[in-house]
C-alpha cells in the first residue's frame, strides 16, 4: 500500500492551456507560489509525447481559485504588468534555488 501512495505522490499534475490561436498545450504544474498576497503558477509545457520540452521554458501566470466553489476550475491570467511579472519571475527563481539546494543537501546525505 505504501508503494501505491508513493506512485500517487510522484504523479505530475498537469493542466491544459488554450492558446490565442485556438491550439491547446498540456503543461506540468511546477509550483504555485505567492508574491505580495497574489498567487502565481509556474507551468512547464510538455511535448507531444508528454515529455518536457527541450527549451525548458517555464510559463508564469497569475493564479486564483473560487473560494465559494472548490470544484470550479482555477483561473489563470496572463501577467501584462512588467513589474508584476518581474516580481513573480524573481520569486520563482528563488524557489528554484531552494529546490536545487535541497536536492544538493539530500544527495550529500545519501552519499
């Protein structure tokens, strides 16, 4: 049973995004994070086979949920303000740095 829990924890959450041209892209959810009382989501576009794209571009959107209806789909909004996008991008970079540090520390502990 614990193996089943591990498999569930390792499953990647994905979302389908509809682009301006009407096409859809499947993206892996990297993380949801907060900056100045606003929530943001970092998405990694997946290729046709469900694998990560080679460029490794991460898309950042403003993220919100309807507190009155938890079953409703979350809302993703394009960030048009340069300062807001920069703040969200910097926060995501800090997240990546902390994850890399955590992985480095856990790798050293395993050795």
